[in-house]
């Protein structure tokens, strides 16, 4: 459906690289200047990446061990590392840049990511914007819960934006929790957060959690039959993407339980697909919650804030 398996694409690409090596083309590439290597990589990636130049620059920066700005400023003085070309080959097999470099920027943080976690997207920063707007200037510590934390992106960004807050991140994946825990440690948030192994598909998952001022959630919300790009479908964890024929299964499980998780005056902020605002708002209304929507930078509906209507602007 997507033009062959990732394995077959990698095999084909490897054949191209072996052919270049046999004719001396790969050797030429290996001795190229950094500037010409970036041009070559951009040309190779332009057939399928929406951001070929950015991809090439991020891979090169990782290969030389500098941030992207420093790499570009010093490109005339840098040699192309041997490791750049295998990374380019992986990208040409549709592997996401973030999994190749192991790093993804989110909010004001650099997060470690692995194939065990969904790659944080800029669209999800809309939830943090909404949280900051909701709680800016509020006195006292906030207690937060991140449902399906993955890399820890939402909780750690909220901790960064709300210095008096503490939080709990839950996930059904032990591997994802290990990534989140390591991110918290590296970024200096270890003492402000806790990571728990919980699965909201199992009865009693919320026992002993208590109540929260803010609940954050980017649940799976992709329709089962959605035609995703190979970069997503072949590499990112399906359990973090798909949620039934309408993409609503996890909302139906979680939203009725939100009132029991909120402190008076608290709220929950959920990410949604851009066509799901009405359906998810109806689920919230049936649970006795009021709803406010916020759009992402592209103008698409992206976040819904649910509250009990007590002390909430």
C-alpha cells in the first residue's frame, strides 16, 4: 500500500549505495566538502521528504556533534564525518530524523526519543500554550497528570512552563516510561515528577492517583484505516496512533473518568485530530464537562480544555 516494505526499500537503497561505491561515486561523496554533501543529501531526500534541506542539516549537525546553527556557521571548516552517509541511507528508507539522531525539540526542551515512543510534534505545543494561559498567575503549587506520557514531552514541557508544578506521567509501556524517566533526569526535573506503569484499558487504573489541577493527554486518535505516510506507519508505535474506526476509542474510555480526576477549579486538556472537535466535545458534554477549543499555528482545531465549570475562566 505504501510502495513496499521498509526492509525492501532499505535493500534497494543499499544497492544504490553499493553501486556508487563500485563506480567511485560513494568514495567521491565521502571526500566531499560539507557544503556539497548537504546539497547532495538534499537532492537525494527531495523526492519524498517535505523538508529535505532541514533533514540533511539535522543529520549533518548530529554527525559532526554540533547544534545545527553552529554546524552551518562553521561548515567551511568542517569535514564530512563517515557516519553521515549511513544516517542519510536510513532517512532515505523513510526512518524519521528524530529516531536517527535520537533527539526531538519540543517546547523549550530537547528530548531523547526512541522507536518506543511517539515523536513529539509542534502541534502538541498547543496544549502547553493552553495550560500556561489557564494557570498563569495562579498562586500555589499545581499537581498535574499526563496520560500516555510517551517520551514525557507534555509533562516535562508543562513543568518547564509552570515552575511551581509537580506531576505524574503514566504509560502502559515500560519502555516508554524508561525514556520519559531518563529525559526527566537529564533535564533536571527528577524531583518534580513521578512515572507510573498504568493502562487505562484495565479496571482500576486510576486507583491511588488522587485528584489533579491539570490533566494533559495526547491519546491515540488516528482512524484504523487511515492512510499514513510510511515514515509514520512503518516506524512509530501503532499503539500510540490508532484508536478504532473513528479514532475515538480512547476518548470514549478516558473522558467519562475525567471528573473524578479533577480538583475543584481544575481542567483537562486533550489533543484532538483536526476533524474531531465536535465528536469529542459531545463526549465531554455527556460527562458533565464544559469545553473550550484552541487551534494550532496552522489554524486547525488541536486542543480541547474540559472543566467542571468551577473557578475556570
